[in-house]
């Protein structure tokens, strides 16, 4: 989720988010918030999925070459 900061001068209601903010308040939202009095305080953290681990997977000792010995 991203964190936003309200920079306006008056109390403001965001009905779609179900919140009311005062000047200087920060809030989080899963959806992008676009408003003249709102700035992005911190972007959502993207996680990189770990590579799948296959236990006991055979490791070739040399590259396969099917043309040898033909």
C-alpha cells in the first residue's frame, strides 16, 4: 500500500476511502489517490518473488551434446 499526505488547509473527506483528514495527516490506500491536496509520501514496496527451489534436482556435469559419437 502507498502512503499519502494531505497538504490542504482544511479538513477534507474522502468518501471513497471512508476517511476524513486534517492538514498534515497521512493515510494509506491500496488504490492510487489523485487530488490537488494530496502527495505521495511513500510508494508501495514491491516484493520480488523468490525463485522456486527444487530439492535434489540433478545438476549436469557437462553440457549435453547429442552430436558427439554419431
